[in-house]
C-alpha cells in the first residue's frame, strides 16, 4: 500500500461510494463500479452509501414504470422521478462520517463534497437525438425525449454543485467543457480499467495466411454494428478470402431472423473470464459501434495483442490508431469494412505494433491506476 497516496497529514480519507446497484452487484454497468470500488478499497477506506433494493421492491419499481416501445415491453424505472427521490433519500441518509463522495453517475446533490464518474451525459444524448440517431440505437430505448429533457435539467443542477467529475474518456471531458461550459479544472479524464487481465502468455500471430478469425463482442448487436460486420464478412468470403470466419459473443439469442451462417460461431452471452480466454483464439476484433461511450471490449482485445476495427467516433479513436493497432470506419459501408478487414489481417506491422504495445495498454487501462488517479484528485481538493 502506497501510504504517500492515502495519508492526508496522518489521516486516511473516508470515501463514500454510491452506485445504483443491480441485483447482482458485480455485473452492474458491465462490472465497472465493482472493479473500481475494489481498487479504491486497496488505497483508502471505502464507506458504502448504497443504493440497493431488495428484489421484490426492484420488481415493483420496474412494474410501475413499464412501457411498450419498439415492439417490446421495457421499463425506465432507473430514470423515473419516483426512483430518483428514493435514491436521493437513501444516499443522503448514509453519508455520516464520509469526507467526500464518489457517485457512479449523477445520483444526487449532497452537502458533502461529491464527485461523479461518467462515460456520457444527457446533453450529448439529446444532441445525438437531434442528429437523427434513435434512443434505441443509443441503448436508451426505454426513455422518451421528454424524460431525457427532464433528466438533462436535473443533471445540470448536479453538475453545478459538484466538486469534480471523472470522465471515462477524453471526448466527454471536452464536450462538458466546450459545450456545457463546465470548468475544465473540475473535469478529470481517468478512463476505465480492463475487467479481466489474463496471465496466459500471449502468442504473437506472425503467420498472415492463418489470420482469418474475426471476433464480434457486444450484447447490443445492432448498436455495436453487428449487422454491418456480418455483411462485411459475407463480402470477404465471396470476394476476398473464403476462409474468413466470425465468432459472435454477447447477445442472449441470435439477433437476426435468418439462420446462423455456417461460417459464424454464435456463443451467446459469456462471463468476462470466458471471454478473456476466447479472445486469444481470434485474429481481429471488429465492432464498428454506432454508439459507444467508451468500449472496454477494444481494450480487452488490445491487451491480448489483438488489433481492432471500430468507428471514427466517441472514444474509439482514443485507443484505436489506424495503421498502428487497427483501423476505423466512418459509416455503415459494409464493402469498405470488408476491405479494411482484409487490409488489417494482412498487415504485419499492425500485428507487430499491437503485440509490442500490450504492456502499455494493460498499465494505462488498469482499475488500480484509475483508482489512484481518482483518489489523488479528491485528496488534493480536500487538503
């Protein structure tokens, strides 16, 4: 333990940690709060201030906020004003003895110095909506524009009183400063950590003739661009390389009405540990997400020496460098994607760079590093 970090003049800070936890706490927000809290607990005293609901009350909240949208039932219970009032009451009643509070999201204004950890904001979602992107594609299909507007107004009030915000990416930090006029000194890009770092030695993929196994990794098939990937693979096989195959991980069931092609291995939803071991069996991660606030899957692949293809948007250009560790597309052109896939697979320099950059990726995108940066920023403000 690095006492030079945690010691504030002989006093160890008590950091409140607030998150709207799922019933399975560990899986909340793709393991992000769980792993961040674990790393923070190694360097300071963590005080859990909620927010947790028993399974029966959680079902009640979901039921009273149920709606029918996009052809299926969904619930916006997490964003309802009723849930929000309960969350704030639970959080504020548990703050006794904490020096500062870290909120996952924008849970509440409090009398204690509070900081947010976010990967996106309501104002940006509204901008995307105005540009023609649907809430369903953004992953917020249960919300309405009116509710999003109300959440934006509420979020701006939270921003006004906050002591600081830790952004998961650079693009959000710039947006908050330039578009919402939030003081740059209050915004700290700290990124996120890789959820499962394999200790199995990496085998460098030197033989370009054997590089033909593609991986798609995402629960939201269409938001992550899975349909474009499937089209591109079909084009690759017909026009470029008939040996190219695709593995799809994430969706609970096959997302298309058509049958699973014989060149596609569909594995459904898997644990993070299982995914980590399967990544090594592939040569290229292809996930041109239409909306991707961060994209932890790219880092999991890069940490195993696997190049990536993403979209030239959101955080993806922050860690995918065209010609170095993969490439980026600008639109939904599946023919262009097929060409890019082939070019990356046959580029030895890309595989050399990605292999040699593994240690840098692991060190930069570790939860321990993220936790240390968050703690350092908060402790400096308290001094």
